[in-house]
């Protein structure tokens, strides 16, 4: 579509230069907005961007022909452009503005250490919340997307809704899906955020080192992606995805996991205090403990035996001590 141009305000070369400069600014603004919408999201089909552009140019030309001598043409044009730009922005963001004016009622579900919980959402999706975790979500999904927040770990079975994607904010990572099943592990204080996909496909967004910009990677069934903060180039790798949700059945699976991380897991599952000596903190643990059939004491003995450590208990805290990894 051919766009209109500003009419020359006079034969004065300086006036003509200012007019050409103003037209360049207006054109650049609308081109950048168009590129931004193509990259980030689909623009509302009812919004006539070219029509708004033409109205701005026409209004400026009309203002020039009828303006008083004492009012600079650039000031009038800038005012019209500002009002038009704000109107366009308000229109495009009307859903977000409506949400601010009429905030949705938020629901918070939380598990303590040693607890798990199943949460059923309004759209039919299900969330299995692991111990010491929190889920925050709207009572009703009224917007263009279903947005929730996770602190801790959860397994999701999301109902497919093509026009309403499901978005999970967890620590520094955003996961976007349409309908699938996957596990997110994002406990506060942990260096890693993990997303494991069982079925379907998800998009994982992470900071890419530039201010307020993100990198995106797709994760498919039996793949896992781990974000550790400093790693800005994520690459999914193959795993047995079912093992990532053993916790749903009351189990813990460790595969060359440092003892320090194992201790954190045991503390959450059993709601106990457990510590170890520095010599064995990084010792790798590979074992499976069934929390349904094995009590805390047996689980601790299994872990202690794996690193040849002694187990003691004093003042409410269990303690593992050893000579180091063999």
C-alpha cells in the first residue's frame, strides 16, 4: 500500500528539510511497530495500521495549511503523532489494560515439606505439585493466554487450546505450550532450572545476556533442557522422561547426583534437617529410594553406604561424615 507524503510547507529549503525529517520519523515508527508485532505476537486483524498512518499524515498537512505563524509546524506534528501513537498503543494493549482495571482473582496452592498435591485448573488441566512448592494461577482464564507461576517443582498435563497458550513463569525461565505433559523443576536457591517433556512440544524462554531479551529453544518428548544462569545457549538432550516424575509415585531417583543436591531432596521429602562434611558434599549418588516402602532411616543408610559415610543424629539434625569419594 502506497503511503501519503507530507506536502511542502514552503519553498524555504530549511522548512522542506524539517518536513522530510518529520516524515522519516513517522514512517520509521510505523515500520518498527510492524516488525515488532511480526516477531513477538500477532496483531489484532481489526487494527488498520495503514489507515492510522494516513490519518496522521493528512492531519499534519491540514494543520500546516491552517496553523498560525507563531506555532512551529514540527511542534504541531509531534503533538498529533504522540496522540495517535498513544491511541494505537492503547488499542493494541486493550486486553492488558482491562486486566489492570479489573484484576483477576488469583489462587495460591502451596505444599509443605513432605507433602504433594494435585491441582485441577478451570480449563481441565492438571498439576501435580511436589513438596515445598507453590502454584499461583487465576481463578478464571479470561485472557489470550493461560498464565500461571510456579515456585518449586510440578508435573503438568495441559489441555490443548490452540488459541489460548499455556505459560508458566518459574524463576528465570518461561515455558509456553498449547497442550502437552511435562515436568518443571525450579526451586528457589537452586542453580538449575529443568524442563523435561513427556508428550507434545514446549518452548522454553531464557535470558540471553541482553537486557529484557530472551532466547528460545523447543523441547520434544524424552528431551530435557537445563538452564543454569550462565549458559545462554540451551540445547535439549535425550533422557528417560518418565524418570523425572518418579516423585509422583513417592520415589527419588539419583543418577550421579552430587550428595549436596541429594540432601536438599531428602530434606524436602521428609521434612528433616540433614547435613554432611565438606569432604563428601560433591560425591556422586546413583540409587533409587522408594519413599512409600522405605522409611527415612533406611533411606539415609542407603545414602550413607553409597559414599562410605557414617550417620549420626544430634539436636534435631542428621549428619553424614566420611573420608571422601573413592
